[in-house]
C-alpha cells in the first residue's frame, strides 16, 4: 500500500526534498523548518491513505498555509 511505502521511505523522501530545495534555492532554505513541513505533510498523507478516507483537503491546506507563512517569514520566496 502507498501509506506503507511513505512510512518505509520517509527519511529518503525528506532527504530527496532537502537535496532538491538546496539545488534550486540554496542551502539556507533546506533547514529544519522545511524538513518539519515535509514530515508533517507525509504524516498527514500516510494517515489519510492508511484510513482510506477521502482526502482531507481542508486539513492539509490549513497546515500548508501555516508552514508557508513560517517559511516566508524566514526568507523563502
């Protein structure tokens, strides 16, 4: 199942995201804030898939808005 893949490869996904951001934005934006946001998203996605529930767009959107605001305050465009 996809939720098992996400859980089993979580750190590899985070590392790949860090590498991609570092390549496109520079090393200063690939810190803990970004990784925390990726981990939070992966947790929400895996749990939704595990429960086979309809995708809770409102919950993911609210988290994304908060995380985006945090990243913007730290200098990410």
